[in-house]
C-alpha cells in the first residue's frame, strides 16, 4: 500500500478536480505471465493508476490477457486462420473498442516486454486497419499509455517500444504517458514485495502524472470529436487503385 501521506495527497487532488470524466472509459491490459488468482506485481502498479481514473468517475476495466485463449497473429479473428478458439475478438468489441483510454501493462523479462504483452500488441495491430465512423483508422481519437514493472533493467526500453507501437497504429500519446518500477539491478524484490514499489515516490509520481495526462487528453479529444478528419481519411488513399489519391474522393 502507498504511504498514508502519499495516498492522502492523491485523494486530495482527485477531490479537487472540477472536470467531468464520468463519460470516459478505460481498459488496462495486463501482460503478466501469471494466471488469476496468482498475485501480479504489475497489477500492483496498475492499481495506483486506476485509482486516479476511478476516483474521478471514469469506468475502468482490466484484462489479464493470460487468463484468456488468445492465439498469436495479426488478424482480427484467428479462428479464420486455423485456430480453434480465439477470445480476443470478444474482448476487443466489448472492452477495447469502446474505451477512450487503453493502457498496456507488462512485466520485464530479459530487459523486454512479456511475450503475452507482445501478443496483445500484434492482436491490436490486427484491428488497426478498420475505419472509424469518420473514415479514419480505428484507434484515432483514443489515448494510449504504458505501465512496466520488474526486478531487472528495461523499463524505459519497454515503454519506448510500446508507446511507439500504440502511436503507430493510431493512438494519441499524452506527455509522460508511462510509469515503471524495476527495483535494483539483478534478481531481487518485485513491486509488491515488502511494498517496495509503493514506497518509491518517483514511480508513484510518474504513475499519477500519467493517469491525469491520459484523462486530460482523452477529455479534450472527446470534447473535440476526436482527431479532425482532414487529410487522414482512409478512403481517399486506396493504395490498391492506381488512380488514387483522387480529389473526387476527398471529403
């Protein structure tokens, strides 16, 4: 648990907020290798972030990806490509597609993101070719963020990879949209062990900043109706048609 003084400060900021975030939805995708109900250290840092979002009234859901039958691949539904089961389409339609904020959370293994997290990135990529109601790529108007934990180096490396991936497929990345805790170099305690991570004020501060920055960015995007649909409409650039881009198709 966070120190009482830190928790009190966070709660005071939540109470002092005058913005309305109650119509926003967020989903955290935890890439831990541990199935429920086994303790996830990554979930410990997620809790700091989601406390801010829930405190201002946003709806928050969490997916522990390893609990679901999610095959690898870069297509929306891998059952159409030889796999007998695929839980990702339902997770995407029910929790990710309606979300305004999507946060990828991962432990660190050998200095890199978990295999589960990487698989989720690939599956998100599979839906990036869809268009939204404004004719833009599917993730335009959504906010992305990253959380990383572990007891070895690699926090910034993981964040850089994941933030780039989210940006590349269309998410808007706020300033300072990541938080991580790695502990001391080499094998050692993880985030929840003896509350080590909870007493690292640097990590807590970054998690709180990232949470607020995601909220503020999502609020502004939603109020503005998303990213303006000028110059980025998918139909205007049908790369399979040699006559494109063609002004008569422009909106």
